[in-house]
């Protein structure tokens, strides 16, 4: 009969220490079995780090991920996208103009050369040599063309902050979208989809949590150019018109 091990010690340990290694979790459970630890972690739901070769663990609800989907504790890095391979691919896919190895390493704070090379060998990312440097691009043809064009536009002086603009821009789009009314949201979604070009409607729908047909409708309305300008002020609002004052002359007649 298999002994039932309570996962509570792991949960308590991680809530106190935030992150832990496998040996630390074994000690907390008082077991030498790796499978036992992972079974209990699975019951609790967990993240593994993408740095330090995935050797650190934390509970699912502990990380406070930033806008880029990253979180660190004592220089140990976690990603909402998963391990280093998954995170590297997601960052390149969403980038404005692709990444060199150095640019992605500056963003992820870990060595990325092996991960990017593996993704390229698996045909999950494309790679081109530009001015003596390998640049990694999306495996989606339309997205890759857009990234390549922007890379050419910015030239060799492109910085990592420029290359990473995609993540911050998406956060800004979502925030701005939340401030609009229903009709404005549809038009805004259509505009952003138009700017992205091929495949943009689905990308914006996924980003903003909209139906793709709603985005398409907003795009059609914009391109048709038949939108009627609505009154900015309600009827009767604004400054009151001034009536002409009547002046009375010395002879008693009224003058304007």
C-alpha cells in the first residue's frame, strides 16, 4: 500500500521562501523520491524557472509577472510562457524587428544562443545574417516580412529598447482600448488590425479579447470612410449664447 504524503509542507515552504530547488523540496517533504516531489508540485500547480536550467520552483500564484511576462526573485527568473525555449520563441514572435542573440539576452538576463539555435534548427524561428550579425525572426511569413522591414528601417543603430517595443506597445494598446466606449473600441481594433496588415485581425482579436468579426467590422467601417461625426457636446451644453442688451436712450426709445 502506497503511503500518502501530504503536499502541505511544500506549499508552506514555498510560501515562506518564494522559490526552492528540488533538494530543498525533498527535505521539506522528508522524502528522497523525485517523483513524489513532482507529484505534489503538480497537485499544487507550479512554475519552474527558465534561468538556472529550470532548477527552481514556485507556486503558480506567487509570481507577479511584469508587462513582458517575466518575474524574478533573488536573480532567479520565471516566465509566464514557460521554459527558456518557449519564452525565447514568444519574445521573437512578438518583437517589432526580431532579435539578435545579444538583444534577447539583455531582455531575458540569461544566455540565449543555444535556445535560439535549437528553435531555428526546429524551423520554429527564422534566422538571417544582417551586417555580420544573426537576427532571429518569426516563422510566420507575414510577421517576418514586417520585422525584416523595420529592422532595415532602424538600421544597425537599433537598440534593445527599440527591438523590445512590441511588448510595451501591446500593453499600451490594451490600456487605451479599455478607456473607450463600445463603438470606439471596434474602430480602434479595426485601426490596429489595419496597421498590422495580413493576419492583423486575428492578432488584435486575440490581444483585446474580441471576436475577429468585430475587428473586421471596425476595419471595414474605417476604410469605407462613411462614419458620421457625432456631436462632442450634448444638445444645450456649452457656453450659453449672450442676448443683445437693449439700451434706453434719453428720449425713451430702445436701441440695440
